[in-house]
C-alpha cells in the first residue's frame, strides 16, 4: 500500500450549514462496544477542527447513494460537479447499487484529474487497531488537504447513524471533516434519513461502520 506524504494545511474551511441543526455539535451516541475501543494512534499535523465546504444533494433514487456520495466528494474540489445520473453511469450503478468502493476511487480520480484517491479495504469486523490508525491518518491527511472521503458502510441495527431505519443498511456516505478535540468526524449523508443530512459521529463509530467494505481516500 502506498503511503502519501503528510502535507499540513494551515487554513480550515468550514462548511455552510445545510440543515437547521447542522451547525450544532450534537454527536450520535455510539454503542457501548464502540465506546470501549481505544483511540487511534496520534497523527502529526492534526488540527483541532477542519471541515470542508461542499455541495450537498440528497440521493435522487433509493440506489444512488454511491453517485450522490461521490458527487459530494467532488464538490469539495470544484464547482463543476457532474450530475448524479452522470456519475451513476460512470460508476456502473444499477438498481442493486454500486458494487465496490474501488469503482468510486476510479471515478473520483478520473473526474478530478488526479491520482490522489486510493481504495482502502477494511475486511476485519471489528477493525484492527492498525486499520483504525490508518483510517484516522487518512481522515486527517485528506481533510487537511481539501479531499473528502467516500465510505462504503454496513450499518447493523445496533450501530446506526442518526435516523436510520431499524435494520441493516448498506450505504455510501462522505466524510467531510474531523474534530480532534473529541475524536469525531463530520458526515454528509445523501440518504437524509429522518432529515439527518449532515451530522457528527465518533471516529470509532465510523471505523466500525465501514467493515467489511472500504473507503476512497
């Protein structure tokens, strides 16, 4: 696995609030097994808080979470953002959804003309300490440098972000910020379950939602 050089950003960009309570710091209470996890390894260059400015859209079909999350990530870099329909075609999304996070990685790099994004798989559930350390490093590195992260998640009923229906949800959402003071991450969620489009969850909850899938960072 290639490790990107850690580049430090001096400026924090704060996203415009997109729902009535998006500017408040209401953090989802994670399950007890998540609370019991140790923190990830410290990362040099971490800010207290860093949040990206993005264009948010709710996913336009029940199976376009992948295109919508990819669109949000692209919007952190450019105002020339493809439509969800265009991205669905590029990703090969069907009524069954977007098969693999690697398809997102390829489209992000192609549409942004970059080689920044890599696919990071997290096959272990719960994730290993090394996998959580890498995820935190990627969150800090990417957000500090203006790149949002797209995560493919599996959220069982006992470990849900806010507003999710009471069953296992297979989904894509976008990580757009972090706060090292309380180890939380800011999510732009195209599903908008219960009106929760932008919210904070703990980093360790994020880490437990991704396995056995992966993320683009």
